[in-house]
C-alpha cells in the first residue's frame, strides 16, 4: 500500500508551521499546527530526539511503551525536513529537536490535512497529503 518517503519537496508546505496542540487517543497521535488549522495525524509510530540528548524515544501506538514527551515541541516551529531512511520523515524544530514520522508499509500510517472551521466555511484550506499519495 505505501511507498515510503521519497522527497522532502513533497512536504515543503510544512516549513514554518507552529505546533500548538498534541492529542492522543487509542489509535492516533494528532499534532495540531497553526492554532489548530492544520493536522498531522499519526496512526503508527513516531520518534523524538532532542539536541541536548535529554529526550530520545520512539512512541509506537500499538506497542507496550507509551512514554512521550512532545510538550517540548509545543509552540516550536518546523524549520527543516529530512528523509534519512525511506520509512522516516524527520521534522526539525526551532528548538533543534527532531521528530520522525514513521511510515508503515501495510496501512495508511500518517496523513496531513487542514482542519475546517464550522464558523467560517469560506476559510477552508486545501493542502493535504497522506502516505497513499506517495505510491510510485
């Protein structure tokens, strides 16, 4: 189903997004950016490393370990992108922390989408992407 990450150019619209909220449920980790207007939904796993080495973990939604420390990223801005492995997209934040989105080959494991405002239907944002878009 999934062809993994190939080009950071696919994700350039993320540059400059500020993370303002993270929510967890049983099957997803949802990262809301730009005052909740944009959503990165993760349905598999992610990793988080800090530049000072104090944070280094992987959060697997279906795994035994459920520790996460994403509060370090709140109100930080994405300043860069990297693909160091075909199954990982690295988001680099203004505090020098790195956040890897893991791609899972057997199901739709992540997607980015705008969040509609029911009070302003004319404010609909259009850029979105998910792992099935990248199949080659």
